[in-house]
């Protein structure tokens, strides 16, 4: 089919296409500089985005990349307001 090349199905550019991108805990830790346990503790306190189950009934979880980035942006904005 025309228009169905691998490039058309390249899902590495989620944000540009308005689609949701999920990231795993290692990437969340890398982006935020927080430990695994602290991320989960903050989420329990509703101070960090909730994770999403990858499979119904499974244990694998991920986070919406845009929500994590928004959390990071909010931390930066809070810092700037305090300055």
C-alpha cells in the first residue's frame, strides 16, 4: 500500500504527532534524577504522575512521558518563582 512505508510507521516521534509515549522506570529515573523508591513514594502521595499498567493484571508499568516532563517543568517553574 502506498504511504505504508516503515518511515510512516516510525513511532519514535510521538510528541510531534500528538500521541502518547510511555516510558519505563529506568528512563523516568534518568530524566528526574530520583530513585525508584522515591518515585513510587511520591506517586503514592499524589506528588508524581501515576504509572500505567502495560498489561491488564500484569506487573509491568510505565509512565506517560508528557506527564513526567510536565512534572519536571513544574519543578523548574517552582524554583524560578522562589528565586
